[in-house]
C-alpha cells in the first residue's frame, strides 16, 4: 500500500471510530429503563410473491387498510389493474432485492422505532402502541399513518445511489429518502397527530410554531439523530442557518412576517422550496419552520415547568411566541 493511501485509510478508520464512539455514548446516555415491544408486520415478501392479478385482488381484499389507505384503492378493477402493474413488471424483482439487501429483516430499524416510541410513551403516556406494517409498492406511497397504524413503503428509502428511485419527487426532497432517515421520518409523520392546532389562527407565526413543536418533540424522542436530519436539512444547510440566525430573524421582523396571513407570502417561507431566495440564494427552504423550532426551544427553556404534553395541547401560539422571549444573540 502506498503511504498516501495508507494515511487515508488510517484517517477513515479514525473517523469511523469516533463516529462509533459518539453513537455508543449517545445510546448509553439516553438508555431506556424499559423498552416497549411493538408489533411489526412484513408484507413486502407477501407482495413479492404475488404472481397473478387474481392473487393481487385477494391481497387487497384481505388487507383492507393497506388497500384503501396506502394504495388508495376504490376497489374498481381499473384502479387495481394500475396498482398491479406497479409490481408486475420486469424491474420489480431488482427493486425487491435492493430493499432486502438494504434493510434485511428490518431488525435495526425495529429497535430504533421501539426505543423512540418508548421515549414518546414517557412524554405522552395515554397514546396507544402502534402497529407497523412494511410493504414494497413500486413507489406508490412512502408513509401512511391511520391512528395507531403505520404503513411504510420501504422502496422509498433506498440508498441515494440506488438504481431505482421514485421519479415524481424533486431532488432536493428526494435526498431525505435514505435508509438512516427512515425512523425520523416515520416518527415525524406519526407524531403529527398529537400536535393540537387552532385552524382559526392563520398567521405565519402560528404555522411556524406548530412545526416547531413537532421538531421539539422529535428531538426529545430521537436524541441520537442529528438535528439537521430531524428537519430534513443537510449538515451544510444547518450550519449555514445556525450561523445566520440573527440575520434570518431580522428579515422576519423588518418585513413584519410573523403575523402575515397572506398564503402566497407565507408559502415562500414555510413551504417546500429548494431555496428561500427572498432571504438569500443559499437559504434553504422551509426556513420559517426552522425559526419556529428555535422559538419553541426558547419558550421551553424559559418555562421549564411546562411539559411537552402541555406544549402540544396549547393552541395559543401567539401567547407562546410572546412568552418565549426569543431573541437571537
């Protein structure tokens, strides 16, 4: 081995060692006394072995929740034939084996989900244990939650360099769909239902704080997940907005955006976009959601007697905003 290559290998192994130690330290620091065991149902193998339209119809009939909610079937033959075509093609075998090679028996993810839910249960004791079903659908859907039922399309979460990826998702969103993001995204979709909102309050700040509460909850139950992954930013985007927090806040103040109700204006700062060009050509989309998270962090730090369950149930977001005493340094 050449000295230069040997040096690179040593550096790589050193970085890997540091990452492993950091992850292990995080796990030990956030160890759970009692992990709740959840029910996981594997349907991707069943779907893979469907070899006729009649078998597919039997599958949808025997799995009504998957059929109606995940596949959005109306039980018409035309719709079911379209759905069947997603798994009855020459590429489906390769897609299935990529899923199996990526996730195997899904054991690692099961442990992460159970640990996350165990932490969630300590914060929201009254919630029911969810049932998680995994499927492969030929990229029909990613994650669907119905009450305490979670259905996950594993094919959406293959490695970024996978040969097969969904074609209807913009690249700046698609980059979030990777194996190590599957648990944060599952928990994000699942936990949304516990966040009480006031539909009459259409101000920008209210929508910002609704998401801020969700991210605050997720950071509490996913302590080993990087903060940038919780909101769906890259590390570079996260570092950029953190470094420019004061400038971003100033824009919202100077343009009087916090109490804006115009949907077109709100969407520029809250919706999925590659960049918020109104702030900067390098400012990532959904910047208002990130700022809402910062405000919620400030609110909880200044009101330590308030529990997360109370935070999620409080729909008076304008009061939360004023009581947060948020002001970046």
